[in-house]
């Protein structure tokens, strides 16, 4: 496994309150697999990539990178 996300939750605090962005995301990618993220503006695509790349931390869940042969 090259990348695994399990139960990922992320929200942001604003003046209006807590805004949930990701709620229980599960994803697993093996070597050689590709993934395309699509969605509307503000749907969490960049947040998911920041978490997977280690640029941000999830509120909860487990991210594993580079495990395997």
C-alpha cells in the first residue's frame, strides 16, 4: 500500500462556527494506481491533498504513507 486514509475527519473554525469539510473519508491506493479528485469549489479536494501530503493534520483518523514492499 502506498497511501491509506481511514476515517479522516477535518473541519475548520470560522466566525460563523465549525464548518465540517471531510467526514469519515476512507481511501487506499496501491503502487501504480491513479486517482482523480473532482468536485465543486469548497468540496474538500485541496484539504484531502494537504492531509495526504502531510501539510495539515486531520481532526481524527489515520493516514499511512509508504507501507509495503
